[in-house]
């Protein structure tokens, strides 16, 4: 070997030794971080979720809907806190939940329950992670689209009747995955093809997802109420809420009312006819509770440990409104057959006092009476009344002699002082037989006398008048 090739061979051996030596040595395992504190920090632009660990972590954040929430996964991180849920009083956040999502490799999951959709950003400073929430920007206006008609698939849920009744039924044998039923002011009823029904209470939205076989059903809701009314043999249904999974496993008759509010309070109440138990388990924990037939319980703030039996009034659907039915009252006076009514009978006018109908009087009774009535009341029929029916030859004619009383002592109503002459002109005129009247002659108005000049007196007359005035 020459002197020039020896250094080259030595260099090649060193490179190969370094390569194979590094390939056989495994890399050191990464250091596992530990979450030490989680809190919500208010700010003028919006709240922020602060996560403290013993070293820096890089999160994986996802934003989910129905219900709106923010899922923060912390890879290679363990969880050491005792509390797993924090109730938050904010306009954007209702609660913060955290737990050990995965052990190998370790992953800690933090779920932020949102009250409305928000935008987010995050940054790290040492061992502190800040997830900042901001109001979501309004969507940009889109140009109007042109409506067109096209053939679509058969709907999974269709209304049975039109109007505001809200009654629903299944169109086929299966529901499409993720179908949602929203009840308006009335309770919506979802009829199941296997038998029974699910009632969606007013103001609630429930999504229904059947299994591949169509025997099992999963119901999910964020806030609101529903009622189950069906029987199961070997299948099992589930009701998902933001905090719990309620398992309804057959066989048995399941009559349950389930309600969830915005604070995480979950009510499970048995209805009449229920014969089966329900298993309530935590989504972010390992706690379970069995609701027995005839039991009713409320889980406060999404925790199984904080439960009591003070059921709120809105646990379930309201009772259907009863409509008042008006019935006609039975008349106190027995009705008179048409054949016994007198020919001069008529309907009473509005406001007229009803008088009992006197029994019919024959002519023989009138002749045997010693005294006749001293006063007769005459009523004038309305002009729009139909005429009386024509008399028949066999009808009995009755004649009644009664004096007509006229009271002249009653003064007539005084004329108004506004226009007495006009009222006098409107009085009716009638002619009285046997009385003659002198013709009225209208004389022309008298002419005023013409003014005449006093006569001229003579001188002697003026002297006579002078002396007459002195000696008067």
C-alpha cells in the first residue's frame, strides 16, 4: 500500500464506523411533559385559555360544531390535576374539561365548551401555552345564486301533516346518518319504523343516527329536552349529551324524559310505564350511575358526583294544551211545537224582554168573563217581517171587543228651541171627517203709509195755536 492510499482508506473506515455506529444506537426517548394548571384569563378582546406545564408543549387544536367546542390535544403530555371540569361564567365559554385521552403515547385532551362559534389563535412562551379566543368575523356577502330544480333522494324524515303541529314520521326503514329534528312551538314526534316514538320537546334539536343494521339508534343533543316512548328486546340505544352517555339497553319498556341546559345540568326522569334502567356514564371520565325504574335524578354541572332529586319543572316535554269546549245550555222553558204556536207569533227583537206565552183562550171563555181588560197594548210589527199566512175556511175566527184608551193628560214632548218652525213643518197632516175648516187666505204684507207733508197754516192759525199753547 502506498503512502497516498493509506490516508484515504483510513478516512473511509472512519466514515463507515460512524454510520453503522449511529444506526445501531436508538435515539433517547423524549421527555414527557406534565400539565400543572389550566385557567381562563379574561381580556377586552375575548377570553384566553392558559395551560401551564413543566416544559414547552406544541398543541393540536380542532374546532368542532353541534355542539360548538374547541378540542386541544397536547402530545407527549400527562395530566395530574384532580379537577376535570371547570364551569366558566362567560359570554363565549360555558365550561372547560380536561382528562388523559391516551396513555401510550401519552396525550392530554382539553375541551373548551363554547356558547357560540369563535375564532382562535395560540402562542407559547416557555412552559405557558395561550389559546386566545376572538369573535368570529361575519361571512363575506355571497352573490345571489340562481335557483334550479333537480331530482333529489327521498328524505329520511318528512312531515305527516301541514301546519304548525310539528308531527314527524320516518319515510323509509332507516334514518340518514346525522339527520336532525328541530321542534318549533309544538312537540315534534319521530315515529320509529321498529315501533315506538321519540318526542322532541319545543325549542330542541335532536340528531338521530341509526346503526348499520337499523336496530340500534343514537340520539344526540346539545341543550333541550326529549322523551323516549318505545320497547327494546335485544338492541341498545344511546342518548349523548355534552357530558354524559345514557345507555338504554334492552329488554324492557323505556319511558324516559331527558333534559340538558346550558350549564351542564342533566335531568333523567322516568315516565309512567317505564320498566327498564338507564346507565349514565361520563364522557370525560370513568364514573357510571344506574337510574332505576321509578327514579328521577339531576346531575349538576355535568358531574355524576353532584346529583340530587330536585327535578326542575322543565324536565321533559310540556303537557298538551287543553282546549276549552263550549256546550249549549239546556233551555229552562220547554219548547212549544210549531203546530201550537198562534199565527201572529214572531221572533223577539234584540233587547226585548221575553214573556211567557199565555195559554190559548176560546171565545166561550171570553163571553163568560164578567170583566174585560181595561187596557190593551198594541205592538207594531217591523216592516221587514214576512206577511201572515192566509186564513183557511175551517179556521176559528175570534173577535174581541176592547176599549181603546187615550190619555190626553200626558203632554207631548216639547220641541227643541233650535228650529221649532222646521219641526212644525215636518208634522204629518190628516183630515178628520165631519169637521169643516175655513180656507186660509194669505194676505199680502201691508205697505207702510206714505209720508205726507204737514199742511201749511195761515197767519191767523199760527196766532190761534200760540194762544192755545199759553192757556193750556
